[in-house]
């Protein structure tokens, strides 16, 4: 029997592939926007650690004023993360199915190194997020966790170079993921124009850098004893 006989799956046609992918890309763009909005706000809040224990702990307590609002925000965020990962995996599977026989020599065209790296940077961020919540939110992985004393929880851990290093490497992944994600979402949502491609790339890079550098300044400030 030849390899092309009945029963073998035929590769999808270009239009059906396009239809199948665009919806998922829009889901990725919208859920990614929710995630990006969260990291901007979370990063700005974290800079409050520079103001000392009292004000930072007060800010953290303020965020828990209404459990209803807190859990509503958590559910929106969790739902967005789940849908984002689901769409990413489906797109990845579609791409693989569209080209079941691997190229002898991989010749990427539209895909930039950044876009190919998204699945890796995204996986690293997913692993970071699980660790981070068990570390600072539930305290499960924190050796001296004190409920309500967020300043202590953060500063006691970032004095350890290994922990600070894990966060700094994760922020490098966040930068790489965010810079490409922010640029791609302008395309997925139809907001791109050939004339503004470079501007969109510049804005995405700048925003991703500000967010990642803002986060990174927290472990760096503790590690260098600027904050104690
Ligand atoms: C150096 C970087 C970061 C620091 C110092 C930091 C700090 C914290 C702290 C202290 C908490 C616990 C807050 C509390 O219980 O009151 C927290 C929670 C959280 N962080 Fe971060 N964070 C960082 C980066 C990130 C990043 C990059 C993300 C997302 C990709 C993220 C997502 C979250 C989430 C989802 C929670 C749980 C919020 C909740 O439901 O209560 N964090 N973070």
C-alpha cells in the first residue's frame, strides 16, 4: 500500500487553516491583553516595596478589602490564562498537522526567532507563575511566610541570590514573551498597518522593557541592600 492511499489524512487547505487559526489568535490576543494589563498594574504595585514595610503591607491589605472583587479578578485572570494556553497549544498542533513531514532543512519565513520562542518563553512563565503563587500567595514554598506581612515575605526571600536569580531569569522570559506578544496582538486584532510596523515593534519593546525592568528592580533592590 502506498503512503498516499485512502485513509491517510489530507493536509488542510489554506483557507480552512486560516479560518481555524484566526479565531484562536484573537482569543490569544484578548486573553494576552488581560494578562498584560495585570502585569502592568502588578509591577507598579510592587514598586511600593521601595517605600518600606508599613506602606507596602498597607497596600497589600487594601487589595484584599473586598474578597468578592479579589476573587472576581482572580477568576478573570485564571480564565484568561487557561484560554491563552489552550489556544496556544491548539495553534501549535494545527501548525504541526499542516506540515506532518518535517522539512529536511528548516526554512522559516514569516516566523521570526521571537515567534518560534513564544512556546518556550510561555512555558517558562507558566512554570514561574505556579512557583510564584506557591511562594508569595499561599506561602507553601516560603520557609518563613507571615500572612499579611508581604514586605517580609518578599525581602526575606530576595536576600537569597538563588531566589533573586530565579525571579530575574523569569523576568527576562517575561520581557521576551511580552515584546513579541504585544506586537503580535496588533496584527491578530487587525490594528496593524504596514506603515506603522516599526512603531508598533518599538512600542511593544519599550512597554515590555519597562514592565520587566520594573519587576526586576525589586529583587535587585533587595539583593543590593537598597531595600531591607
Ligand atoms: C519580581 C517580580 C514579582 C514580585 C516581587 C511579585 C510579588 C508578588 C507578591 C508579594 C504577591 C502576593 C501578594 C499578596 O498575597 O498580597 C504576588 C502575587 C501574584 N503575582 Fe506576583 N510578583 C512578581 C512578578 C509577577 C509576574 C511576572 C506575574 C505574572 C506573570 C505575577 C503574577 C502574580 C499573581 C497571579 C499573583 C496572585 C495574586 C492573587 O491572586 O492574590 N507576579 N506577587
